[in-house]
C-alpha cells in the first residue's frame, strides 16, 4: 500500500470518495424531493374511505364529509397546478 502514500494518490482517493458521496446525496435528494402524484393519492384515499364505508367502519355522514374535503383538496390542487402552468 505504499502506492497510496503519495499526495496525488491520496487526492484521487478523496476526490473519488467525494464524488461517490455526492452521487448518493443527489440520488436521495431527488428521491425525497419528487412530489407524489397528488391526484392519484387523493383518489386512492377516497377509494379506501369508500371501502371503509362498505365495511361499516364509516357511516354515510362521515363518508360524505370526507368525500367533500378530499374533493375540495383535489380542486385546490388542480387550480394551483393550472396557475403554475399559466405563469
């Protein structure tokens, strides 16, 4: 391992380590930064609540309240995305 004792090989090793860590950091930043598809997640939630209503976990009033809230949330998201596209 005498080859790695010089300043140039040490610099190459440290630069390689920095690049690898940078790539890993970039991967995780992109993975967590990406927003989920809000429309699909809202419709998934609605489907789950509909199933809960069918099983008797939620009554009609609770389901209507949840459905109204999710519909408003979805409408706001669509409105916001339309505004971003227009800008």
